[in-house]
């Protein structure tokens, strides 16, 4: 694992040779840690709970609702030589004080681009991360030998971001369709129930008329009873 001194030396090596060392942009020395570098909240994010993209630069923050997982693009781009790899870790201040956590991932040797970091909120209240807030630590590792496996992945993982938005759209469309189907069923059931109530009232009224010929007082009482209870029956039968 590289120390802050090693990281600064790797950055100097990159200035002299573009195939060596580490490149971080934008780089500020105050974000160096003894064992890595703190990456910051970047321009855009995505909420799985709300299934929407968030313009963090415009809104100046990203709100992480309870039990939500968001994807945050880092402000920094990083470029590694074939002899350097990295791992991404949660910051103690964010994990302990704010209840935020994410799954640690890796950065392959030879990678160039920004990073996509998933962050989960396990609290019962929202947590806000501001634009340019540091929120994860990248630890760099010197390989014992140069990596030979080609990455075969586009810079900044635009392929993942585009697929993320596609999946979100598919899920939103599915949810809308399910709601429409549910409402259609409830509407049909409501019509059937109303039809049954109307049939009951008509039948009861018919017998009430017959009764009224023999006993007008009893017929009037039955009609009054139906007038009172019918609205309550219809309301009770409405789908909730």
C-alpha cells in the first residue's frame, strides 16, 4: 500500500512519464491521507429509490433518503499505470457519524477516468452530501509485476451509467403499468359491487311496494331504511 509520500512521488513520476505513476485531477494535497486520497462528490448522481438522475452541480448537494442507495460520480478523474492498482473504502466519519456505507470496490491497473460509487443510507432520516464533499478514500497499491490483462472498458464507465438509466426507466415503466392494471381491476370490482347493491335495492324496493299495498306503514319504513343504509353500503364496498 502506498503512503501519502509514495502517492506524491507517483504523481511526480507521472509528470515525467505518462505511462508511469498516478494522475489525479483535480488534485489538492489537503485531501491526501496517510494511506490514500479522499475523493469528492462530483457533478452527477442517481437515486435508486426515486429512480432518477440528480444534477449535483446544479442542486449543490445530493440527498440520500432513508434506506436509499445512490450512485455518485467522483469529482476526480484518476489514471493509473499498469503497475498500480487501488481499492475504494468508506470514510469512518461518514460511516459512523452519518450511517452511510458502500461496498468497497477496486480500480484496475491502467484505469483512466472518474469513478462511480454506490452509497447506502441505513438511517431512518435523510443524509445530505454537498457538492465537492469528500466521501470515500482511495488506497493505492504497488503491483509486484505489471498487469497484462487488457481493461476493455470505456473511460468514466459511461456504459454503466447509460445502462443504469435504462434499468431505471424499465422499472418506472413496469411500476406505472402495474398501477394501471391494479386501478383497472379495482374499477371493475367497484362496478360489480355497485351493480349488486343496486340489484339488492331494486329487489328490496319491489318487495317494499308489495308490502305497502298490504301495510303502508311497513312499506314506508322499509323505503326509509334503504335510503339510510344504501349510501353506507356503497361506501363500504368501495375499493381502498
